[in-house]
C-alpha cells in the first residue's frame, strides 16, 4: 500500500469513513489533517455502529497508529467524550497521537459561533456551532491557543486571560449579549483536560515524516468535502479549512512529493447540508425516497440532507482540484428500484452550456442542470463481485468515469465493510 489520501469529492457525507475503514486494515498509520469535531464519520462493522468526530476511524484496528495532525482544531472536551465512548465500546485508544501544534477550540469560540449565526438571521451560514470557524479565525489572527500551551500552565493562563478579556468585550458591545466568560474557570477546566490528554501529545509532523520515509503504509483521512473547502468550495457556505488533497500537506506537515495516491469519495447521487445553491437538488418524492433509503441525516447535527442527482460538473471539478487518481463510488444501492436515474453532464447558464463549476454563487444559483437519463436497477446490496452487478449499474459507473475523467475503483452497495466491491 502506497501513501494514500482519501477526501470527500462532493459536499461531504460521501461515506468516507467506510472507505477509510476498509483501507485502514492495511494501513499502519492513519492521519487526520483538518477540520474539527464538526465532522462526522460513521462506520458499520458486524452490526455495530461507530461514530467518529475527531479520532481517526483507523482506531478500530488495534495495531494502527492514529494521528490528529496540526491542521485539526481540537475541542478537548469533545475528544475526551469520544475517547471515553470508544473505550466503553471496547476500543483501545492507546495508539492515538495528537499534534502539539493543533489549535484548541475554546469555550468562547462556541459562544461566538452561536451568537454570530443568530445575528445573521436568515443569512446564517448553517454552521454546527461547535466553535470551529471562530477557532480558525483566531488561528489566522495569530491569537489562537495551541495544544503545546497546555504543557506550560503559566503561558496558557496568560493567553486565556488576554483572549477572554477581548472576547467578553465583543460579546457585550458587538453582539449586545449578557454572556460573560470566566477566564479562571476556563483555565482550571482546560488544564485538567490537558492532564488527561497529555499522554497522547506528540510532534506528529515527525511521526508522519518518519513513517513515510520508513516505507510504512500511511493513510490520510479527509473530513468534510471539496465543495466545503474555504478557497474552492461554495463560499461562504463552506468550512474553515481545506478538505481538498492539497490541505493534507499543510495540515499534516508533509510535502506533496510524499503522497502517492489521491482517492475521492463520491456518492451515486449528491447531498448537501444547510444553505447554498444546489443545481441538481430534487424537491419531489424521488429526493425524499433517496433521503430515506440512504439515511441522509447528519452524523453531527442530525439535520436532514438535501438530495439530488449525481453532478458530473462537481465530479470533474473535484478530480481537477485534488488531482484524484481514483474514485470510490458509494451508496449506489440507495437508488435501487428507481425506474431511471439521471446524471447532470453540464449546466446551462444564460443560454450557454457551462462545463466547469462556477465561482460565483449567483451564477451557480442561475445554473440549470443538463441531464442524461439512464435505466435504473434492482436490489444490489447482496452482490459481492463486480461481475455480478447488473449491466445498468456497470454502464452507470462507466459513464461517470467518462464524465469525471477518473477511474472508479470501488463501488459501495451498502454500509458494511463487506459491501464494497472492487471494480477490477
């Protein structure tokens, strides 16, 4: 196994965790490089369901080293809850490592996230209100607090007091809220968290580099999706980090020459959570049927996901912007029973055909999908080899390969590990 990156190639929720879980069986190191506990990954194994937010899903394999890289923002309370939950399910977290350079999500980040969204009214972004955006804002503003600061209590306390003074003023005078945070309470609570987590702290850039140089099988686990990327997504309805493959290099502290393969995970249809334009969205019974059959409700928020036909304009955009070498196509089984399926091959904007994903949300909102219709298929969740799949499914896969200009190497026909078919 070469050094591989797995990313979401749509709006997130593509089923990355299942693909990562399958690839983790061969991996010796699994690394998360961006985002925070706004991400939600669900893995189904032998009837048991495991939900992940910060801990890499490779933790289900006892011999796999699981790393949270410097590009991740860490809520210590959240990760301790996750660790405790995994241990209660009999999963060891001894092989977990957390970057000393990762930034801490603080209580004021969560407060500001909530009241900022509230202040926007109907123009809100639709965040998970877990403080991820404000934490990344402090990181960019160079006022953030990092994991390594927990190991120096006096330094940590000074930074917290300084930040709380500023944040309390923002809360009171900008947002006109009565909430005021207690710096000393935060200091005591977070230093206690630090004591519990200290055994996991490490310079993860060294771990990643040395593992790759030693020829170990390293897997980088992406969170969110291409269209949620801060630069390349549907801004401003995006996350605050870089879920594309390029973000892995910065978020894990390695160079691009150390990555061999880039796998983009897509669903056989498209979903998105929250606001923003969605050209192929279905507002009918078919969209509702896909939502129900696919259990399209957020792992982190429980929010129902908007559903639509596969969008090859998005697919090709993800292939181009992340240099994808392969696609893992999930949830093809969800569309079983539909008499026909549609693929968006291009957009029509102001009477012209558009083949590339537009930057402007106003343009994207005005885009009409150009559809190609193909015959549907029956139940396939019991099938275990590519040769057994109906010709309709094989033709669908082949057409998506042509449109996205990338090889599809896996086809998912259900949520379990053994419901993933290798195309070759």
